[in-house]
C-alpha cells in the first residue's frame, strides 16, 4: 500500500469518526435506542466506490475499533 493511499484512507477514517461523534450529538425525533442515521456509513460507501472492497472493510474496521 502506498503512502498516499494510506494517508487518504486514514483521512476517510477520521472523517467517519467525526461524523459518528456529530451524529451522537444530534437529537433523534424517535426515542428508540436502535434508530440511528448512520452518517459514518456514507464514508464507507464512498471508499467502496472509489477504492476496493478490501479498503472499505479496512476503513470500517478502523472506525468500529
């Protein structure tokens, strides 16, 4: 993996984490614990389209960990 690709994927991971934090601050109109917007998943889908499924899985696992 090249340094440029690793840097871009780490930036995508950071943006996904920021979206996860922002999503946790937004009050939900439905007070159910399992209902979320899933904004961080948008970044995973972007990586899936722009890069390979392996890279998208890597970003997903880093975000979850």
